[in-house]
C-alpha cells in the first residue's frame, strides 16, 4: 500500500499545486477546461502545464517542441492559475511522468502535488513507466464526465479501491497517495481532430484559443496532417 505522507502541522499551510502533462499538439479548449475545472474543484494554487518532449504512448508530435511550447504559452497567457512548464522539453530522453513528478517533489518538498489526468489516461495508468511510484510522489486527480466511473478491476482498480477519496480536504492534508474524481463538462475536442481539420483546409477556430489559431496559421502547422 502506498504510504501517505502527512503534512507537518507546524509548517505554514500551502495550497496544493497541479501538474498537467501532454503532447499538446496542439493544445485546445478541452485541455484548458480540464485543467481549470480541476484547479478550482481541488483548490489548487496553480497548475503547471507540461508539454512532453518525447511522448511514450503515442506517435511523435507533428509540431516541434518549441512550437508546442509556444502554443501552450499563448494559450495560458493571462490566466494566473495555469502556467507553462518546460522541464520535460529540457530533459533528454523519453518524457516519463514519474521523473517529472520526482523533479516537482524535489522543488515542492512540503506541498501537496496533484497529477491531473483524463479518465482514459488514468485507466491506462498501469502501462506507464514505474507507474506505482506516481502515488508515492503525488495525488492523482481524475477528470470524469457525468456517469463516468473509475476502473475498479485489474491493477488500477486495486489502487482505486485503496486510495480513492471524495473528501477533497485530504488533498491539502497529505502530500501524496490519494485518487480524487472530479466531474467536468464534456468538451468533445481532440488534437487529432484539429490536425485533421487543418489538413483538409477547414478552420479550427473556436476549438482552441484564438492566439493559438493565429500561431498555427503563421507557422503553417498541420497543413499536411492526415
């Protein structure tokens, strides 16, 4: 069983932070709404949006690391609770979330950390590199939709039965080890769908921030997407 690290009650109380990773090829309103909803529901001080350099579970991104970073920077500009973080882009090799969380834990030693995931990603958590160590480093906040349920079978289901909570106060009271489910409005938007639309000469406007659309157009991104 994953050990819960209880905060030192003599230390100043700090709000939890969130970590939201992804390829963001490109970032869109579905990504941003998930991050903002969970930030508000869980009382996070801020969410660090972390573009992956070399994603492990999907094809290589079509946009470069620099381009995807710039799209995230433009998407979160003016939103104080969402912050671009480039640590995975600076780190050599594949982008493993467990290593990213270990880096955040070294920086935020006494503060709760929440890894933000969509339900699909969470259901496949057992396929991630050193996945069992993730709850040693952080909480996991899962973005569900109305009617969605956490997986209760298999290796992920075992961890859910041991660690799930509906008491969001536990996220602030402990440094790691809990799984929280938050419901968010369903936005049926995907990066692959946006790339396909651009490849067909259709406009992606209103699916992602206008500043990101303008950057995509200026760079000529995804015009050959399939």
